[in-house]
C-alpha cells in the first residue's frame, strides 16, 4: 500500500508516519529527512538544497523527484510506503503516479491533516528529536519519561532543526499554502482523499488515522 500524509509544517506528519509505519509494516519515506541527509553528506543535491531549506522555501521539483526515484528502487519499499512531505507540488504528484506505476503500485489514500496555522509555530519552535533514533519530542507537549533520555533508544543526545526558527516557520507555512495545499483538491478529485482533524491529542489522532488506513488498504 502507498499512503500520503498531507499537511503544513508541524501538522504531525512525521509523528504519525512513524506510528503507522510500525502498525502496518510500511516504510516511512520523508523527503525532508532525505534532503537533510544529503545536506549532511555534502552531495551536490544537498549543497543546492541547503540554502533553499534554510529560507523555508521548497527545493526544486527536479532534485526532490530524483531523490525519491532512487529511494523507491530500494527493496524494502516493495512492502509499501507512507510518504511524509512528498508530494508537495502538482508536478511532484504527477511524477509520483508515474514512478509508482513503474513498480506496479498506486496511491491508496492521501490523508490531509487539518490544523490551525497559529498552533504550528508553537509546535515547531518547541520541537527536538533524538539523535540516536529520530524519535520526536517537544518542549511542552512530549518530553521523555526520564529527563534527557530517549524513551525509545536510551540515547542522551538530541538535536533541533536549522529551519525550526520562528522567522523561517512563517515562510514554510506560506510555501505550504501556495504550493502544497492545492494537492488536497488534486487527491479529492481522484477520490483518494481523507481528512483528519489533527489538532487534538497525538494518540487520538493516531487512532483516527489507523481506522482510515485500515479501510484504505
Ligand atoms: P520537512 O522535513 O518535510 O518538514 P515540514 O513539512 O515542514 O514538516 P515538519 O517535519 O516540520 O512537521 P511534521 O508535520 O512532520 O510535524 P512533526 O510530526 O515533526 O521539510 C523541510 C524542508 O525540506 C522544506 O521546508 C523544504 O525546503 C524541503 N522539502 C522537503 N520535502 C520537499 C518536497 N517534497 N519538495 C520540495 N522541498 C521539500 O510534529 C511537530 C512537533 O509537534 C513535534 O515536536 C511533535 O512532537 C509535536 N506534535 C505532533 N503532533 C502533535 C499534536 N497532535 N499535539 C501536540 N503536539 C504535536
Ligand atoms: Zn532515541
């Protein structure tokens, strides 16, 4: 199965993708994580992406589609994927349909996570992740059970993203509304869209999304 999580920065795409990945045995594919890995590795794509990401704008379709095309060729994706942060433009959505068709796959469902913009600034500026396993945390909403120790892997190192500064979050929200929000209509017209209110409790949202996925796959 192939699922798409649509939603603005901070909507909880990464948080929910990690939970659904475990529940359904699918692979989380985050183009944001892939781009950050390319930046860290210093590849040509990473160098081109870094300035754009730091400004809160979208990286070119060409770079992102190439990264995703390579990832989709890897064996583990055959069991199905949860796309988190891709597609983000109509060009990417059309490219995705073509790439999946090459593997005999297609989109089962696109879930639009609906949230208030104002709350996103708070969610994003308080966010940090475990450096060991990538588990997500938040200064006010989700702290490790033991202070400074990851619940999941026991690591004591955490990191914050360079683009999570309050001034960059505004640009990221703007890019979302201008370039990505039109995909809600794109998937609605194809009959593949479900909407979820993503403002509540994280576990309650996982429960609602689990039901949606069960009926879509
Ligand atoms: P990307 O890494 O995709 O970031 P994003 O879309 O901005 O999304 P986030 O990771 O910020 O948020 P999320 O929805 O995953 O929320 P999370 O679960 O972490 O992209 C980064 C950049 O890369 C882009 O700006 C662009 O430049 C580039 N890029 C990536 N893909 C691209 C593409 N396809 N095309 C072009 N450019 C691309 O949750 C946020 C916080 O809130 C966490 O702390 C979490 O614990 C907390 N939280 C989650 N749910 C709740 C809840 N229900 N209640 C309270 N707190 C919650
Ligand atoms: Zn960890």
